[in-house]
């Protein structure tokens, strides 16, 4: 931990701390929503620790709360989480082999991958990955636990706008990448594809279809890219 | 509500499958080396999928529209992020905008 601190001290560590705090807040909303939907109080925190992928967990809770089967909910969640395969391919070696790789794989999520990719040298990328991964592994289930306790007290979580937090977190994370024009074009087209497909497909599949917009991202290649430091995360 | 054992089985399936996705990407990566353009492509793929995730969670509730309050909040957060506001400000502003709109009667 101390070497992570030395490597990342300054803005990156602060940004990771804020990201974890935000994830904690979204975790509180997730726990509250889950309990308000009728799930047992132990559920959001246990699922949060074992699955550790927020979007799929919201989706799981939503499907089960709407009367869907947990099997359907699990399959939909897996479709959403299939994005972790390209994440794993995109990341350089941030963990090393053996038990570190087995543990490190569980810490892979939207935020840890983005923070790792935003660093400009491998040592910082590795430190960012572990710091963010561990922080979120603590904050997400921790927030869910608190939210499940509070959920009984707060009658209507929608009144607090908690459902706007998750998309805002994701958006805040990708904004630096969206400053490149071609990446922005591809992201907008991918979003449009997913939205157009959503009414006709089971949840999760539209996200994978969005990757069809990927060829649009190639325009930035011709021009030299902005230095990595200008693309770093919030 | 669903019975406990089936609920636990569904969660275990999701947890095991998700871990499988995470590890398979890592194991493939350790065996195959990718040239830089392919790595860029994979990074872009992650951004495109995340953009689709943000759009669908902002604009859809199940297969329907959740009302304008949520997307308006997300949009407010997105604009702040574009103006380089701190992460926490972005997220709290999104929730606050949505909450205030609902308080004002916008669903």
C-alpha cells in the first residue's frame, strides 16, 4: 500500500479517492433500491462483494423485483458484464502472474480499467489499478450494506435522484476519452445503436451491439494523438 | 418475491460468470501479444460500450422511458464533467438535478 501511495501521490490518488467515494454513494443507492424492491437486507452487500459490477447488479435487482426469474436476471447481468473480456484484453499486465492475477481479475471494473489506462507509465498504471480496484471492492459492498439499512427508512429513493447517479458516474469516467472527435463520434453512434436496439433485445445485448460503431473511432489515428496526460481522468 | 435458494443461485451464476469473463480476458492477454493499434481499438471498444451503458441507463427503465427528470440530471452531470468539474460534484449534481425536477413535479 505504501508503494502505491508513493507512486500515485498527488492528483491521481485524489481522483481515485473521489471515484471510490462516488461509487460508495451509488452503492448506498443500490442497497436502498434493492431493499425497497423487496429483496432481503443481506442481498445487496453480498452480491456487491461477489459480483462487484454495479450495472449488472442494478439490472439483476430490477428484473427480480419486476417478477422475473433470477436465472433470467443472471443471464442479463452476464450480457452486461461481457464487456470485461475486452477490458481484460485492453489492459497491459497490471497484476503479474499467479495469485495476483486471480485476485486482480476480480478487481477489474469500469473505473479501475479506466484509471489504469489513463496513467502514462506502467508502474503508475499498475498502482492505479490496485488502488482503484481495492477501493471500489471496499466501497461498493460497504455502501450497499449501509443503503440496505437506510432503505427501510427512506421510503422513495427516486425522490433523491439516486437513479441518475450511476449513468453520471459512467459518463464522468468516459468524458476525457470523448475529447477526441473520432472517439466521440463512435461513442455517440454506439449509444444510438444501443438505444435503438433496446426495445427489441434482452437487456445487455444492445451494449454489445454498440461495438458495431467501433470503426468510426479510427479517424483519430491519422492525426497524432493528444499526449496521454491530456486525456487523464477527472 | 423469489425464494431464497433460487435467488442465491442466480446471484452465484452471475458472480461466477462475471469472474470467468474477467479472468478469460486476462489469460488471453497474457498469451497473445497485441500490436499497439489493436490495443487502441480495444480501449476504444471499452469507451463505446460504456457510452452505450450510460445512454441506456439514463434513458431507459426496462424497455420504456423513465421520464425526463433522470436524463436531465445525467445531462447536467455530463456538462459539468465536460467543464472539468470534480468527479464528486458531477455525480451529486446529477442526483440533485433529478431530485429537484421531481420535487417540482417533473417525473
